[in-house]
């Protein structure tokens, strides 16, 4: 069910939500968090779809704030839409389309719509503030999710996050590494248990996940990491492969196909592994599983990326 509220106010939206609950169409009981999503006008549906799918694992209230950045010429107005039932997965979705001066204060728009005594997660699917933790939405959130791959300069966005990081920040470039990190850790859990002498990571030139993977390996293994990048071409986006060099031979994990990687280890047959590219729903659902700061991500982005940047600059 979708209820449109053109030219409305936050107070009217609250009253409509109360009426819906009284009619039995939706209840806030069982919602574990409020997800606040900041996006551009006309770009809401992809984020809503991902949130609806993730809500089956994390029942929540989703508040979408959409506006055109820098639009101060339009007359101030707030249009809203409330979605419940089959149109909202296991959540309830409130879409706020703000125009003109009404869009200037995102915090005021969403404060009255937050679930009481529930954690708040802020997500920027596309353009993100320079310092998420001090942005209007970031100030009210325990967790703040950005996506460097969606920025104009993906690698620059990760470097900037290394400088502005605050506990609670995270990025989908890190979430997309989960399967890679699991496979590499599993490979190193097998004999011979020799130290790694050097690491090589390859990927597309605009892949922030490649940068984070190299930073993580350098920080955990305490060895030099060489990063090789190539121009984006068909099938060559994201991470291409990793080589872990040790005395007995080299461990190679290479993804030459979209969803399949090849693992080669000395003295063992070559294995084909499922290593799909993760979609928005998977990334969002994983990030919502923890509402405390991701300490490992903090170390990687603050220290690992900094060391990698110094190595590249040198």
C-alpha cells in the first residue's frame, strides 16, 4: 500500500503513521532500527528495493530523504509517500521529497520520524558528505554507510575517508571484500605455514575495494604490497587478483570471470571458487548486522590506507 502526501509537513506524516497503526495496516513493534537514506530526487527506487530486501533480515523503518543538492531556487515544499505491506518488505518506508529551502535541514526532516529508543543508521548510496560523522544525518546515526565506488573519484573518496574517519563509519568498498578476505584467510590456514614475503594486488584503476584489500593485507601481514591497476574494460572492473609470495611458492587467487575465481597453491590442484560481485542488498544486510563500530575497518582505513598512500607516493 502506498499513501501519497503532497505538500505536507512532518507533523502530518506522523499523524498518518499513527492512523495507519490504529487501522492495523502496520506496526512499529519489532522494528530493530531506523535506516535513513539520503539520495537525489528520482534516484530513490534502487535504494528502496535494497532496503526492502534487507528488511527481511532486519525489520526496520526506512526514511528516504531525496533532494537535488544545491537547489535553493525552487519553492520550499515537502512531498511524502508512506509505503507499507507488500510495497515495503518487512519494513515501513517513508519517502521524503524535499525542494528548495525545505531540503536545507535534513536532520529536522527525519528527527520526528525516528523510532524511539532504536539505533539509527545513515546511508548515502551515491554522493556522500566529505565528513559523514559531522553531517546533519551523520550526527544522529550510530552507523554511517557510504559507497566510494559511487563517487566521482572512488579512490580519492577512500583516501578522504582515511583522513575523516570516525568510529561508526563504514563503506561498501569494504563490505565487498568479505568473500575475498574469507578465501585468502582460508588459504593461509593450510600448510605449509610459512610467512608471506610479498603481496601483489591487481584491479581496475577506479576500484576502491582494490585499495582497501591491499591496505588490509599490508596491515595484517606486515609486508610490502604492490598494487597494479588497469583501465576499466568489459569484465575487468573491481578486483582482478591477489598473489601471496612465500618461499615454497605463490598462492594466487584470480577472478577472470564475473562470479568465479581460480585458486592456485603449490602442490595442490587448481580450484574454481564461487566469488560473485556483491549487490546492494547483500552489502546493506551485512552492514546492518552490526551496529557497533567496525574496529578492523577503522584500523585498515586509518593506518593501512595511510601506509599504502605513503608507499605509492614514495
